[in-house]
C-alpha cells in the first residue's frame, strides 16, 4: 500500500521498480536533450501493442466499455489480424471506444476453430501479429481460444495476454464468499439428469464454486443445487455485472431459488460456498486402518495413513482400531 501523504511522483510503482530498476540518483548528464537514444525495454514493447510473430489473447469488457485497457486499445489498432468470436461485436466495441481496427478482422469461433487455428498459426509464423478476442472477458475461458493456445505451444509460436475484465473473478469478488480457494465449472450440462450427476460430484467440493448459467435455466439449476448441496448452503447470484442494471443477490440456495421463480434477464454468474467440513468418524477411520493392516501393513502405519485421510490424530485412530480388534 502506498503512502497517501507522499507527494505525486515520490514513489515508483512496484512494476516500475521491478522492470525498470531504480532511478539514477545522479540524474542525466550533459545538456538537456543530449542523451543518446536507447532501445525500448521489453515491458515498453509489450505495452506498445502486439509484437510480430506473437498471438495475443486480449480481454474485452464484460459490460462496461470503460473497462477496456490501454493494451486492448493498442492491440485492436495495431494488430495485423484480429481474430474475434463475433466480428460484428468487436467492430461495435471499437466504435464505442472511438478507435479503428487497423488490421484484418476474421471470425474465430467453435464452428471454424479447426480451419482458422491453422491459418492463424501460419500467419504468426510468417511474422504477423495476431490478436484474439472473445465477445466478453478473457479468450479461452469458456470462450474460443483454448485450441489456438495449444496449437501455438506445439508450433513454438509465442502466446501472451493482455489481461482485463473477467466475469469469473468479478462475481467472486462481489459475492461475499470465500475467495482464497475456488474452482470454475463453466456451464453445467443442460439435461436435468446430466446436470444432477455433475452437481452430485461437486457436493463435497470444499472450494467456492463459480459457474455460468443461462437466465432461462438459472431457477432450475438453483433448485437442483438445493437438492444436491442442501437448502442452507450460502450462495450469490450475480446478474449483468458492470452493466447499468447490475445486481447481486446473496442468500441461501433455497432463498435464491425462490427469488428466481419469475422471469430473469441478463448474463448470470452463480457463486456457491464450498461444502462445510464434515465431522470425521473415528470408527470408520479405524475400520480403514484395520483393512490396511489385513493387507500386510503394520497397524500403527495403517492408523497413521487413515488418520491423514480423515483428519484425525493417529493415536486416536490407533486406539479405536485396537478396540475393534478385540
């Protein structure tokens, strides 16, 4: 955290200190303007725009155009090729940002990824700069781009990213739920049976769960979560993040399911608290230790292993195992 009482410019940022090094205390030598020109540093080149022969994944706003980064702007203006999930949307974004896309714009989506991936790899190998954008957020995160990165890695083509808005992290940050450990599940299966099985696998997940959902299916998904996770599990429904009608509903899964029974509009992100720690059963751990001992392991070693898996103390498991043996 910076010292707010320091005068402007008195402190350099952590990034500047790390990449550019400390300033020369002696200052410039010779007359003003006489310093010899120097080659741009690597960070300066990266900030200036996409580099020749590189594929740049550029994050786009998830709603508010004001979240567009300076690097995204430069990338759109200076790239030889802009590969977009929807070319109409990236052109509309450029218009809202008051800039002109300087290079060729091509469509890159799930229906033409196989063909276009090879074209983009070849373009980068020929020295062209390629920028990949999705409709919103970071490419390759529940959006096109993953196959392109894999192909680039196999072909030895450099891949970089211009980070920016993320619906996953934005929802997690405003949810009020634990953010130190989380998992992202993308979209759940649409069919009720497949969705139920997917949720059953997540029922014991200890990390906070973040997932996307259609407004048409959000109510049914929350009801399925009530059945799989229990009605009292804390959760948050984040709707239209960063947009004019942004809304964050917090409550139990049962409360959120009840509140979505009517019409729901907009982009939805669900954030669900991880499963609470279950009380360990010493008897079950002791039985597991005895099973290991029957397989040839010494009982004390078996008790230690069962204790690690159950979160109990080895001595406690060992005593229960001895009692069960009698």
